[in-house]
């Protein structure tokens, strides 16, 4: 995991050095998270939040690369029925998305790109369940943003999980992959660029 983080930092540093223009910013907002997959139909979305920083590195006039470092609260709520009742599984991640951001017009942009998530904690009704989860989570982001001014913007992004969440997930074929629980997060962000 240290090698992955160091490689990401090296790529960002190289990008900063070679970029025409780089702007830094902070962002935060609400998450609506759930688990997606064939065998997690009795789940409901949880409301959480994300907060962090980013760099917008202009490559050409309308295209930028935007690496981010975000703390994100995610998870799901299980419907356990009358016998077990509802219970939450809450996870905290350090997410590192790297997005290609294209400005369709001056005030409106679209974005897409991969994301690496590092699990910081996992709890179910206050009990530590981190050992049951994979430490690293991979996802893919699709989103759009509206820029009120040169500094202030709002963004809507969907992150689809690409890797199974369970540490003991035994993936032998595409059916096993489909039936494994994966993160699914819809995020609304407000950002400020310096």
C-alpha cells in the first residue's frame, strides 16, 4: 500500500511540475452511499459526508487533470426484518480519485476517472468489523460540475465500486463478481479554488 501511495504522489508531483497552470482547492459535501451487487438487495442508502483537497492541473484550455485526496464516510443500512431489525455498516475511506475534467463551456464541466480507496475503519452498530473488509477499494467516477465563479463550484459525482468489499470474497467467475458487494456512492460537493 505504501508503494501505491508513493506512486500516486510521484505522478501528482510530476504533473504539477509539467502543467501549464495548477490551482489548488478544498471541497466537501454529502454522500448517499449504498452497496451494489447481486446478493445485497435488502440494503438502504446511508447519508454521510466527504471533505478534502484537490489540484486542478490544466493540460490544455478545456482539459484538466484533477487528483484529489478525500476523507469519505460510506456504508449501508441492512433490513434485518422483524427478528434482527435494521443495522448499519459504516465505513471510512481515504479516497484518491484522479479525474480527467473537460470544460464543455466555461461554466460547465464533465469528469471521469479511477479512484483508489484506503479503508480507515469499518463498524457495524458500534462494533469493529474492519477485518472483514479489504483494505483497498477500487472504483470509477463519473460526474459533472457547474462553476458559479472562477473560484466557487458545485459538483455531482457517482462512484461505482469495481472491487469486492469482503476480505474473504472468492471470485472464480463473473457470476461471483456480480454477486459480491461493492461500494456505490452519489456525492454532492461544494468546492473552492484558490
